[in-house]
């Protein structure tokens, strides 16, 4: 009788031990989180964004009050991403640009175009989970420079439009418009020896020095508006490298207002 009771007790303890081992083993093989027990009814942790591609807007205007010393006015509108999550109690967000936030739904803007990797971490009483996604920020830009002056004029100044490149592989496409805006006669009414002239140079610079350049247009014209298209395909820029458009004219009587519109798309 005593032997039978001891045997039953041993069997019961063995069954409980096997059950606990099985339960523990089962929780360990269910995933990479730190959960001790798993629940098939729980919603898995995932993050979302309203749009994987956003467009920042950039506008530059040069203002000259007659002293040949232009002031630059820059306006920027940053695209706002909406990040959200499911299956989490508290979420910590790392936006990939040095900024962070906490919440199940957060909003973020990026100051510069580029590719950004987002890491979200969910910490609860039973698990630690992570999820990632990628967003790209492109740029739509325009610039209005002060009136051009002849290179031969004593007061000649540089007319340069910075295309605001970033450290990434990008495609830059846009167009430059030059319009007659002076007291001299219209370009369309001039004789062949006094035709309006324009030189458009695409310059690549590093640490303020020009390392190479490409002439996009260098000719005379007899219209009050001249449009020059430009495109830079899949160029890789490192930190400190920039691309700019330089405008020149050799006609002393020219007086033109240049504007540029362009778009930077991240590959």
C-alpha cells in the first residue's frame, strides 16, 4: 500500500515536471522575442508609414535693394511622415537622423533629402520586439536670382544657383529660365551684333573649389525668354560635394532675371 502511494506520487511529480519543461520549451521556440509564455491570440508587432516617399519644398529668392549686395530669403516646407504601430503597449522610435520619439503613433519631418532607416522597439511586460522600415525624402526646389550683369562690367557679380545636393545617389532634373528685365531694348528687336547672350555652366565643387564643369549653353538669342533644360543622372555625392549653376553674359546691354526649377530624387 505504501509502495503504491509512493509510486502514484512519483508519477504525478514526473507528469508535472514534463508539462513544465514542455511548456517552457514551447515558449522558447516560438520567436526571437524575450517572452516567457506565448499567446497565439496576441497581435504581432508591426509598424507602418502613410507614405514611403515624401517631398520637401525649397524656395530661394535673392533680394537686391540697389546696393549690389543681395540678401537671400529661403523658405522650406518639410514633408510630415505619419508613423503608426499595432500590437504594442509602448513604442520607441529611432528615425535614423538622430531624432527619436515615443508613442504608438508619431509624426516626423526630415530637414534634408535622403534615405532614412527607421527602427521601432516595443517593450512590454512579456516581450521586446523590433520592426524596421525605410523612407525616402526627395526635394522640389525653385530659385530666383538677382538680375545678371555683363562679365565685362565694373560692377559685375557672380550669378550662382546652388542646387542643394545631398550625400546620396540622386537624380537631378530641372530647367533654367532667363527673362529680359531691363531698361534696354527688347532682345527680339536687337540687330545681330547686339543679340542677347547667355552662358550656362554646370559646376561641381568640393570645399568651395570647382573641380569640374560642363557648359550647358553658350550662345546668343533674340527672344525675351530663354529656357535651358538640365539633367544629372544617378550621381553619387560625398560630404562636402555640391552642384551649382553659374550664369554669365558677355553682352554689356543685357539685363536678365534668371530663375530655376528643379527636382532631386533619391535612387
